[in-house]
């Protein structure tokens, strides 16, 4: 049966409403897959400029029925087309009959000319009964589809799909006793046409190498005479040079071909001369590869014997033992002109201050006397050290370093010193290395030291801290031709050489040549649990893995991490396709807690890092780009960076952050050097322009009011095997552990903390008029909580729905533990769901920390769904903590603070420190600020902005 025009598979609710809005006629409809119930569907119907969504649910017997208004008897149907046909008549419980089917939009073409959404085949309608006449081809198509998921042969699969569709005559011929599969051989010859030149190239190289190791012969030897003898007429059919000069091959090799072709294969597939020629070539390659190793080995053995050579034993250099971190010295300025030296000894836990030329004795400051470290943002090289003194007030000392990088190195060493000398059983802060590299299908160089130690161009690590080992290494690659195990062991060996640590593998996930590896220090291995991996294909028809994403998620004690490595569509003009790739990955990547599967992927983790060859380009003439690169005018280039522009328009990576880009574009270099960009590339369709671009990126998104600091972001300048430069980023990340209350449960009257709501307002970008409710998810709650239906609703502005809840219709939430220290690390996930469809219109994340207190605090944030911004939410909430449970302590990452001006630190820190208010969305720092703070049209309604 032909595919139904109205069936749109798994498009989102937002896309469905956009398609119906474009249709514009009452009675326009489409069907998509349900997001809330597996195996169910959503019928979307336009009436009077509003979209009504009805659920189509299967019963135990698989019969389908529509959930309509009460009082209308539900009708059951065996197939979806039957159901749609019945509801095209009036008086069936819908607001209007189904009148105008909205077809699927035509897919755009991918960079190589293939259909981006499919090979031109129609999408089968679910529930349509297959005809017996096409039963066998459909089975074969299904098997072919299963093989596509694990095969990189995209073009070949396309030819075979064509053969299965149009050339079933071979089946009929076989039934009549004709074993010659003529149509199959023709299809194979067409599919393998491009192999001829590749085979010729390979054969020529193998033959040349084989002749190098041939034993020397005299000019009159029989072997030489046999090679020089004229060809017999009977061998002409295997001499490739007879039909095509460029396909010429050594006569003796060609003769071997005819002897080793398998007779059964010849019998069935010999009807096409081109196919027989190809089989000869394949057999020759097989023969050469099997004999070449023996020939080379014999030649080398004879050389050793002839020259009386002794093969030296390969001595493996001992790995460096784990060594303590050496003391580091920093030249600083104290006051206006006084010079001094700061010596940081991480192992002993001291900082020594030595003033130059003053004759004053050295001052040694133990780490436990350092109360606070203040980094000034107005002077990037200045830092204030606040120290405790016996029987005196704290003493503040200001130091000015030669540059900001030296100051950061000093702060990192002090942070490391605090961590090593703390009495904590579990870490509160870890360092995370994230690297991405498109390897260009070539092996890596022997050393990856610059990449793994964050040295090169951009915001790089200072030499005093570059070799400090990180707790986690997350390495993503694209176009990686190495085997999975070979690549992992190469990385582990590289880190062992650099850091003298045998890192353990947390996870490896691969999709064809896209790989992600997560390595961890041995002492942290026990802290990692709930490891999940997943992959998504976004290549042709979303079934080929030449493009796509791989991901890993896990818990580090009580903190959830997610890492996604992707390779998106290429081509300067494919911005929309890359955006679609991102949306598909966010929708389909199965990572994290399964209970949060209905939430946007970017909200499921405390910290989510996204890396890879994103392939976004620069929208500027190539010569102008090259001029800006030479002058290091990166800000002018970032203003035309497609990724930054798409983020500015809220198209992709909503509320993600990215470090400052101060390194040149990482693509497309001439291999073997980093001095030249190669921006022209010859394709079968003509010359293609690949302007230098920042294709390779690292972004991250964290829950609000958590600690994450990017300490470096750059690329290497000495790894030249690929046309991409490796990119690195390092992070300081706050983590939590399992909280142990001071008072054991049941030791006294149980005091409960509570989360109370005064009101919640929501604005949705939707044309629906559906009533909604709110679901509340959190690890601090025993189970999911749900609000009542909204008490206020307005759709005065087209395209938006405003909803409101009063305190009476919002639940009071009771966390499982009432302690302030515990609640300060917790978050709530909210999902706004339609009453009729039970599908989410948008989700958000709220931190409890800033709402702890006796008075309600206002919150305001965006709503997301499937990677898209779908609205806004704001309201008032209060977190009450019982008396006796308000104790807290300063975290290791909280003793470093930031100041704009030279201000004295607060004498008494607050009971639960609150971070500075954050902007509603994270924008690239390199882009200019917008003229207005209203980036979401939903806020126009909130604030009354014209």
C-alpha cells in the first residue's frame, strides 16, 4: 500500500503545529508518533487557528481508537488508514472532520546529492496490511534495512534496494530452472563500478612491493624468459590491458586470477563481462595479500643470514614512577613597585612569600590558614589572598602576576593543595579533560602529548600546571580509522607515559568511525556507576552512521555526567541540516536515568558536555577570512560563525556555554603543515569551497547554581596528520557525594523540609488550547508529584498560550532529607503536560539553593523540548528547612571568589552562599550584546513590551 501523506513519523509537537499553521485551512490534519505512549499516535487537527491533539491508543488486541470527548462511543479499527477514513466523516467527536491531509515536506538533499531523509522510498504507513504479492520483497527490504544499521556501504545498499524493488524477475527465472541471476549481476556490476579504479591502484602498489622482494635473477634465467614470453591467445580474456590501457597488470599475476576464481561463483554471476573482470581483480588482490607477507618475511630472513646480522632485543623503557609535584615559583608584584616571589609547595601544603631586596625573612603560609582567594575581574592578573592570624583579624595580601595565565596557574595549584590536604573522604571537585579531533581517516602520530596536556594555541594551560593529571579524560574522534581496542590502548599508553598513571576505561562507544572514550583515575573507578552508552545515526535517511553521534553517561558519586561526541552534516550551505542533526540527536540519544526519558536530553544531567566536528562554517568570502586569520582578528570571524549565529537565534544548543575562542580556525589545513589552509576540494559535481572554519568545538550545559569553570580551550599546532587540528578544553567541576545526615532517621521526632509554591505562570509557544498540569521530578523526592489543572488560561496573542496556577492547585513537596547542606545541592525538573495528550509542552530545571529561606523567592527560566525553546515559566517558591537542620559548610570550590573592584571580603559568609544571578540564556561571549534583554517572545506578554 502506498504511504499515507498524513503520517509524519516522530516529528515533534512544535513541528506539527508549524506544518498545520502553514496549511491554514480548518480541517487540516496529520498523524505523528506519540511521545508519551509507545506504539500510540497523536492526531493533530487545525480548527479556527488552534491545534487540537487527540491520542490514538491501541488496546490489548492491537485495535486502534481515538480518545475524544466524553459521551462519544469509542470506535475501534484494525489499521490507521481505516481510522483516518472513518473520521473524515462528521459527528465523530472531533471538533471538525478530517478534511485536508498535510503531507510531509520534501526532504532536502545531502551534500553528496543523496536524499537527506531517505533514498526516495515512501514511508510505510503503520497498520497497513501487506499484500501477498509483495510479501517476499518486503521481507528482503526489511532484512536490508537491518543490515544498513551496521554497514558503512551506503551507496551499495541503495543499489540493492533498487534491485529488490524492480528486479524480482530473477526470482521468476529461478523458479523456471534458470540459475543465471542476470539482473543481480547487472546490479552488482553497476554498484561496483567505482571499484575498478581503486582495485587498479591497489594492485599496482602491491605488485610493485612484491617485485621489490623478488629474488634476483640472471638475464638468461628461466623465470625471466617466462615473464618475457609472448602471451598465449587463450589468456587474452584475463589480460585487463587488452580492453583498457589504464587497467594493465603484470601477465603472470593476471594468469593467476583465472585459476583461483571459485567455479560456483563463476557459474551464477558470469553473464556480465564487467563483473567477471572485477572478480578477477578481487581474486588477484586476495592472492597478493596472502603471498606478500611470506615473501617479505623470507626476504628479510635471508638478509639477516647473508649479512650475519643479529636482531636486537627490543627493550621497553620503564615507565616513570609516580612522582610528587615539584614546587612552583611565581614572580609577582606587591603594592606599587615591590617585587616578590611566591613558592607553592603542594606536597607540604604551604605558600612561601619572599620579598626581593628587602632583607625581610620569608613568610610561610600553611594551607589551613588561607581563608579565601579572590580573583579580580577588572585586573585579570591580580589576586587577593585572605589569611588567618592568631588572635588577630584576617590579613589580606594583593599580588599582581605577569599575566592572567600565571594567575590561573597559581590558583589551580592552591586549589589542588586544598584538595590534597582536606580531610574529606570524597572529592568535592574534579578536573575533566575534553578533547575532540577529526582524524581525517589517517593514523595518529606517535605522540599526542600537546593535545593531552592542552598545549598549543588559544587559552592554554601554563607549563606549571599542564602536566597535572586530570581525574577524567573524555576523548571524542571522528573519521577514526583505528580499531576500537587499538585506539583505547593507544590513549591509555599515551597517558601512562605522560602522567605515570594507568587510567581505567569507563566506557567506549563507537558508530562507524565516530568514537568516544572515557578514562578515569584508578582511585575514582569505584565512584562511577550507572554507565550508559548510546548512538544515533544522522546520515542518509538517518540510517547511515557516517554522520551521527555517540554518547556516554554515568554517575560520579551523586553527580550525573553526560558526554556527546557528534559529526554533523558537512557543507557551508547545510546549516539547517546541521540544526536538524542536533535535534535528531537530542531526541533519540538514550542516555541517563530512564525515569527522565521524557525530559529534554540537555536537562537530564548535572553536567552535559557536547563535543565533536559540528561542521558549522564561516559565512564570509574565503580571501577575507584568510586576511582576518593572518591579523588574528578572530572577533570579526566569530561574528559570521554559523554556530554562534544559530545559537543567537535559539535554533541549537540553547543555554549551552562555550569558552572564549582565541585560536585560529581548526579546518581545513593542508596535511603535514599548519601554515596553509586548503579551501578548494574537487568533487564529482565540481569544485567545492571549504572556507577555514571552527568546525571542531566543545560546549557544555550544567544545572543552575552548580560549579563548573573552563580552565583552557584551544587547539594544538604540532599535530598535522589530518586536515583538522585537535581541540581541547579542561574544566574544574563541582561534584556531590552521598549525603549522610548527622541525625540518624528515627532518632527523634521527624522534622520535614517542604517546598512551597505561591504561584506559577507559564507561556507556551503553541496554538493549542489544551488544559495543562505540571509534573515535578527530583532525586530528593520519593516519587513524581503532579499539580492540578491550570486555573488561569489566555490565548489572546496568536501563537501563544498563557497558563497560571495558584498555590491551592500546586502540591507541597517534602524532600526525603530536611538538611540544608543536602537541599542546597538538589534540583527540581518541571514538565508542563497537556491534559488530553499527556505529552510535554516543555521542561525546565530549578535549583533549590537560592529558594531556601523564610520568604518566597522568584524564579524565571526557559522551557525546552527536544532541543527547542518552547516557552517560559516563572513563579514564586520557598524551601523551608526545620530548625536544627540548617548547618552547612563551605565547599572547596567556594573559597575562590570573584570581585569586580577592590572590595574587602565579607566578614561573615552567609549560611548558604548564593551565587550571582545568572542570565536567562548563555550566549557566546564573543558576540555583541543584543539591544534588548528580551530574547524570548513569551516575555513580551509577561512584561508588556510592545
